[in-house]
C-alpha cells in the first residue's frame, strides 16, 4: 500500500533510490513538476512541506493561480461492455451516467477509507 504525504491540500509521494538510500518524491495530482528529497522520514516530510510552501509562494510572486490537486473531472476508459452496462443501469435508475459513476465511486471509497 502506497502512503502519501499531505500538507495544505497537496499530496506528495515517497520513493527510495536504492543506490544511495535517498528518499525522494514529487507533488502528486498536479501537472507542475515539484520534487524534493531527504535522508529520513522527518527530512523528506519537511522537504515536502517546504516544496509546497515554495510552490505556493512562487505562484503568488508570479501572479499564477496554484494548480489544485485534481480538478473534479476525469475521463475513464471502461471498454464497451462496462460502459453499456453502466449506461443501462443509470437509465434504469433514472439518473445520468455521470451521477451513476459518482455514486459507484463514492460507495467503493466508503468501503476502503
């Protein structure tokens, strides 16, 4: 199971570079590439938080709106069989396919969190 760091609404990964036992990561779920590293969990957590703070400060200085992790929309490639089954189920339930998918994801996520 992969754990993510969280700070100010941003998420960061932790990976290990085996050659030098360095921990490194990047901000996840945004298109800007923001990386950080450390030699211990405390160091990488601190580096992650500093990276978020630096990113937000840089955006403010350049008058750029910071990218938010996840925009609330995404495309899913289901394949024909699942797509048609979901479309029929949504229609039968009297709701749009988007709402059907949102409810299905919410149900699945409530069982894993």
